[in-house]
C-alpha cells in the first residue's frame, strides 16, 4: 500500500515531520481484526517498512468470547498495551495473566515463546496496540514481563518501556522507548525526543495538532531531526496540542541501532 506522506519542516530545514493516514493493511478473522501500522512507511525515502528497532504497531480488536489458540513467536519483542477492556494471556510456561489499562505485558520471545489470547463472553470489546520490536540479537533467552503500570497523570507523558539499561518499569532488547499520554482538549505537551534519535507517534483516540498539521484518530507522525536536535522543527519545539480529548503513544527510536529481521511477525 502507498501511504500519503506530508512533510512539514516548520521555519527551517533542521527537522521534518512526516504524516501517514490510517493504515489500509488489515486482516479480518471475524472476531479478531488487526490493522498494521508500519512506521518506516511514513518516510518517503525509507526502504524498510519498520523504522530501526520498531517493526510495526498493530491495532488489534477482539470481540467478547474470542480465543486466539496457542501459537509461537520467535526473535521479536511483543508489547501489549490495553487502554480499555482486558486481554487474557495463557502461555507454555503456565502463566495466566490479565492485561488491562493498569497493566502492561511484554513477551521477550527470544528463541521461542508459545502463548494464547482470549476474551470471555462477559468481557467488553477489546481494542489495544500490540507493539513489535526487533531485538538486537537472534536466539535470546525467552522471558515474560507483566505487572502494574505507573499511574497515568493527565497531560503528562508516562514512560512505559525502554532498553534493558533504562530505568523503566519494563524493557525490550533494543534501543526504543515508549510513552503514552492522555490529553485534555486544549492541552499541549512537547513530543518526547532524544538527541540523534527519531520519534514516531500514533494517535489512538481524538485529534491533535503538531507542526501545523492535524492528526486524527489512527493517524501517525514520524519526527526526524536531521541535525541531531532533539526537539525542534526549524527553530520551534515540536509540541502536540489536543483539539479534542486524545490518547497518544510515542516511540523514541535509535535509527542506527543493530536489528534482526527474523521475527515471526515483526520482521
């Protein structure tokens, strides 16, 4: 699929903001539906569908009383972010875990990890993001992380996960950080950035404005700072302003990190 891509470099040419509309790459399995967002496709001159360690961000829908039977993953890190509803996880290690708005699930699949997902008949319809990160090496030790998230503070970024050496609640085995924010209409926040890294963001709900461009629900932006500057489009900080109440997820990415490309899904 060819995505429409807009570039906005603000007052100068030091940085660029590339926009992509809602993805048209979907799979419909009846009670389970997935929409695949490929961050590398935001950039018009980027050959890879992923962007560095971030392979894909999958918007997933599960109806009540749905079972995704036991299946394996290899050589990828899978993060389940569930802002509403519940996702029930069983795995080959005997874990029975419930992920909801207060908890995060990270499967560091490594050489192989088996799991299944389900919703019960009396569960609410589930809409979540499943985030696929390319690890730095193949055949790593499989492991799973599950636990409570820090409390969300309105209009402030919350740090969800990062590399193994970062002081964060959960980790993935490559150089990418993830944040989320719940914005009230009219609120403004600076986009999370890091010198010499780039930032991809996804609007899960609502509408925001960034760099003079509007982003509505399920649209995404890729902010690339060509000079290594962490927070400028031209001479101005890149901020997000909520035109309506909004939920946004942002990823700080080292575009030069070593990556593998043999994951089950996140290749």
